[in-house]
C-alpha cells in the first residue's frame, strides 16, 4: 500500500494469472495452453520479417493491423472494417469494457465465469450483476431476458469458462434479439473446440460483438494476439479507445505470425481435432477413476 496510489488503485482486486511452474516436463493444465506447436508457417513468417539483420524492427508496426484484419475478415467472409485486433483477447476485452459495456445500468455476466470480468468492472467503475448458472452449470437466456429493464449490457464466454458448457447459437440469437438495447459481447476463447461462433449473427444484430484469441486453438499464447468482430460502429468504438491508450498494440512479429496462423487452415483443423480427442480420452479416464466430468466444448 502506498499513500501515492490513486483511490482507484486502492480499491482494485487484481486478476491473478495462472501459475507458471519452473519445472521441466510438467503436464500443466491450469492455463489451458495448447500442447501442440503453432503452424510452421508462423515461424516462416516471423523469420522473413527478421530478414536483413532485423532491419524492419526499427520501424513502428502498422497501427491499424490492416493486413491481419484483412486475413481474419477473409476467413469469416467480412470486410476489414468489421475486425479489430489487439494485444491478446484480454486487451480487446478491456477496450470493449470501456467502449461498449460501461453504462449506468449494470453489466450482466454469469456467476461462474471468467474471473477477469469483475476485475475490469472494478478498474473502469462499471456496476455489474452476476446471473446464476442452472444446476447443470449452463447459462439460461431467460434469466437475462427477465432483467431487461435494468440491464445495461451483457458479456459471457461461449463456451463458458471454467465450466466448458456451450450455449447453442440459437440461444445467443434469442438473447441478442431480446435485448436489442444492450451491447452483447460473446467471448469465444474456446469456441474452436466444440462451440458455435456468434460471428454468424453479427450481420443481423448490431449489438453483438464477438471476441476471439489465437492463444488457444492456434497455439500462440506467447505471441499475444486477439481480435473482435462486429458491425463497423462497434469496431469504431474499440478503435477510439485503443487510439486513446496505445496506437501500436501489436508488434511486427505478432502481426505477420498471426496472419500466417490464420491462413493455415489444414494445421488449425488438425490441431483442434487432436486437442478434442485428448479431451475426450482424459474425460473417459477420469470417469473410470470415479470423477464426475461435465461434458465440455472447451
């Protein structure tokens, strides 16, 4: 504690990152890192960017990340104006909290969910209410619709973390339609392992923003790249916050490495299938040992 801290800092309860033990050959599950290496194209792209004794590193990266935004947009069949990129999905989420989720009425999110959400609320002074999961640890859309009159915005992971339960796309659609006055942020860090992406909904729901990361299914947790997809006015809101904080969030190596990863569809499909197969094998073995294992889409 310091007398020089601001009142905001005194009141914060920071997020605690997953422990990174200094042990060799450890099977470490606590931070949900992909056990398989990234696409070889990522290394090739980074090495190409370092050509000429790293001459390009003296230059600032593209502040808009346009090339990466075009690659992401092309994969999802949308334009780059509907894509925002940031330094990991946590930074993208932080900008979303400031740009879209800070309202006089409370932000709603599940009572068992990503523990960074209340941290952001404390940092940005956002009132919030948690909505209980049902007995099967599932999000119930009707519980959110019932709070229509006092909801300012909604955020939830899909699949949810740490429960691994996925909300069907039709239910996300019903939530967005039922709360048209509320920004709806769908945090899809684990969507590639069995969930349905809400990117399919953004054309008809101007209130939906989808946030994804390259940390999990593309094995790039160490590169720190995340992105958001939504209608242009939502993306503009994120960009206004970003350019008021850090106009160069992604370095040159992250930009080219992420673009290469997004373009290697064959590697992506193989890697995520291997992870899902391992998950099912582990779940079956735990059940044999007598553990109760929730069906997971994460």
